[in-house]
């Protein structure tokens, strides 16, 4: 699995757009980028997944440049409830093609203030 | 549809005891994985089971074992508990092995005294 690097922590304010960048210089051809969100005392929750360019869903956007060596999770107009740890994972996600276990780093602790 | 359910939610044990944690995957999901998360760290992979067979194992001692039943539910067993086993134990399911995203339960908080 490709190693990822992301900031340990970030602060922002309600109503702002937050961008969390993840570096993955050794990403492989079959690898996708997946982001999970985790609140205290809860399990991680899938946010978004992408392979290249831009992916958008109802909660976030994921921007992936052409070289795919980094990616940016964008959270529009954050609220206090977006305070959580965000994990960036890189790996093959196809059935039977991915690793048997996910490798999580320490993630980015995002703190939203009023 | 129900998500991944884990029981119990909290558990207190003493050193040397044994514990069994249970997990029910999302209906139709055949793969179950177990993770240990200590405070301040990301989840660490322990086991993956698919079609009732162990398909992957992380770097954990033999005190940790698991099994998957015909209905795809799973149990994680930990013997000879140590203080360092205190953690949140997470179960995740997915339709097939190696597939993402995985769907996580809210875990069992295990405290060792």
C-alpha cells in the first residue's frame, strides 16, 4: 500500500471551506484514494473515493491532480459537527484486488470553531 | 438496512482474563475485518475473514484469534489480557475481500484493569 502523509491537525471556523491535502508519492496504477471520517468513540465513516480529476458527492469533493501524487479533500461550509479525524487511504479497491486490511495513519484532526 | 453491529459496547476486564467480542456485518456482506484502535492512533488491522476463512492477519500476537460463522457474523477472542490491550475494537464489513469502502461498526471499548 502506498504510504500517505497528511497534516496532524487543522483549525477552521464555521462557514469556511476546508481543504485537507494528502501526499502519496508512491501511488500505484490500480490504487484509488479513499477518505474516511471518524468521530470520537465511533467507527470510521466513508466520505469519498476517487481515482483521478474530481469527484463530488453530497458532503465533500475530492481533487486529484494528473500525476496523482497528492489529493485534496474539500469540505464546503463546515459546521461544528465536522470536527473529527479525517483519514486518507490509498490502495486497490477492487474486489479481491485490494489488501486484506486497511492501513490507517494518524489522520488529520480537524477542529471547527464557532 | 442495519449497519455493522458490535457487542458489547463497553467491557471491563482484568489482566490475564479472556474476552470475546462479537460483530454482525451488513446483510449480504461476506467479508469481516477486525481493527484495534488505541487512543490517539488510527485503527490497526488485526484480521480479515472471508467466506469463513482467515484471509489476512496483521502484526498481533497469537493471543488474538477470530472466527467467522456461516451467517458471516464474527467473533474476536483475546486471551491472557494485558494492560496494553485496552482499546477500541472495531469491526468492518464489505461485500468481498479487499474491497472498499469498508463499513465500520462503532466498536467495543475494552478497558483492562
